[in-house]
C-alpha cells in the first residue's frame, strides 16, 4: 500500500510540474471537492458498509478456530463487527468455517488459514497474510490447545511433550510473531493499543488430578502472560488470559471417541462412574452454578479485557465459582 501511494504521489508531482507546478487548493475549491455529489454519495456508501458493534473495524486473529471455543469466538467477534482470521491445522475445515462466517456477515469479513502454532515459519506466514489482507492486527486470541489426560505414572513422554508444544510453546510462538506487528502500529500512533488474550483454563489456576500435562502447560501459560504483559506494555500491547471452566458441550469434552468424558471414564478419574453421563454429572456437580462454561460467558470476558484500558497481565476466571481467586 505504501509503495502504491508513493508511486502515485510521484506521478502527481511529475504531472504538476509539466502543468506549471503544484498549486494548493484554496478554501473554495477544497469545499467544492468535499461536498460535490459524487463525494457525498461515496461517503454515504462507506458509512452504510460500516458494521456497528463492540469490535467494529478491528482485525482479530483466532488460533485453533476450526471447532469448539475457537470457532464460536470467531463467529461472535464477526457478529460484533470485527474482521476475523481463523487459523487451524485443519485446513479444509477452517476454510469452510471462514466461508460460513463471511456468508453471514459479509464478504472479506472472515479468512481461513492453515497454520501450525508449533511451527514459527507457519505462524509468520499466516500473519503475513493477515497484514496483506487487512492492513494490520488489533487482537490475537491464542486459543489453540490440546488435552491428553493420563497419570504421571503411566503417561508416555511423547504425549506429555505434544501437549506442552501446542499449549505452551505454541502460545509463545504466536506472541513472538504477532507482537512486532502490533508494536509498529503503536509506534506509528502512540494512542493506539492492541490486545493479546490467551484462552487458558481453570486448570491453569488449580492442579488437575491425572491431567498434569494439560494443567502444567496452562500454569506455564499464565507465567508467559504475566511476563509478556510486563515486556510488551512499552509497545502498547495489553496481554491477559481467560481461564474458562469446563466447556462440556464442546468437542474437547463431548467427542464420542476422544472427548474428556470418554478419557476420564477410561482412566477411572471419576470413582464409581459407569457411563459418560455419570462422568458429566460428577463434573457439573463441582460447579456452584451447576453448569459448564459457554462461549457467551467467555465472550463477555474477551469484550471486557479489550474495553478495559487499565488492565494487563491478568488471568480472569470464568468458572461459575468452581475456582475462586485467593
């Protein structure tokens, strides 16, 4: 964009010289150009295309967006006026999800990209596409994550390492590649602030029995959040985490083959449970509000953190009272 503007300015300057030199517009000529019929019509069309909403005109990048929280977060952001980029290792599904959002909210409102959060080159390439398509980045929602339940006595080391790579290292890589973009925007306009929000977990606030790989990666994520917040404040970047309670209706819990209800039943994490329903009821009983977390609950936290100009480095619980801060 800068190159095209520069070339256009050179052409204008050269043409002006051939016509006897540049002549600044007087007040009368400037007013005519600003109020003539074509310009008035253009402004009317431009205003009609603006989407009202809390995220209007913002560019949001959501990782792990092919399903679950990620997909629903992207949908909710688009509904509030954002341009949303969905990234996921599942290329076909994330492209389909982006097309669905664009179909509901308008062309170019969503873009789906194949990306592996554990591969710095893949993340850099995706963010390059974001900047080329939308011109910048206002919000990174680091949502990509996996869970492999198992006892410390028996869990394979490679399984533990996989969880750490996606949940911990992946968060680091995404911030490392996104923060320079946001820093340049702040440098160009010092009153501009951007946001990085990690979708953490209540398991990042309290240990989880026979789930040490996941809980450890999430505890580490909060450490990263606090450290990033201290470092990136000088670049106009707020960094916070949201710690949702259990999203029982999402694929992480309810997938009939790999969901946590199945895993916990198989590993005997819930004593006496004979069925998936037994496991679900046991977990719902742990929540003072008697239900699992929903995307609506998480979105209220996201909007709060973006709107709040005086908060960074926080881990915000959205757990229905299951985990309370001390």
